[in-house]
């Protein structure tokens, strides 16, 4: 299977859109776009997710975990992106300009 990466072989082809994949797992995930299948269900609120990463990002809302800590001030966040946004308050960085 690893050899396919080097050979460029993509034996798994989507019959809906023609996109081809090296690995079956990626092909299966891709097919969910066409079928609308969602296989990750939050046991706390019933929200359904198509992909595991989205489900895991959501689940921390219920777990109460705040695993991302600012090393400058100690404030904690549920999501890495929230920490990154917060850190700009310490650096003075302003990524968006008022037009």
C-alpha cells in the first residue's frame, strides 16, 4: 500500500465524481460527501458528524476540558484556535486591517 504513494497508483475511483484515491480509507470518507452519511454521534447532545476530527472538536464542549493554556497569562481554552487568537493580545499582532 505504501508503494502506491511512490508509484502514483490510485485504484479507488469515485463513481460519482471520478476522483481517485491511493487508500481505501480516504475513498470511503470521500464517498460520505455524496451519500450524506454521518457516522459520529455525540452521546451528550445527539449532534451528528461526518468526520472524526469535527466530532472530537465538538465533544470538548461537553467534557469541560480546557487543554490549551496560554504560557503568558495562564488562561485556558477548549480549542487550539481560541488560544492562538488570544495570544495575539500579548503580541499586539492584528491580522486584519479595517478597510
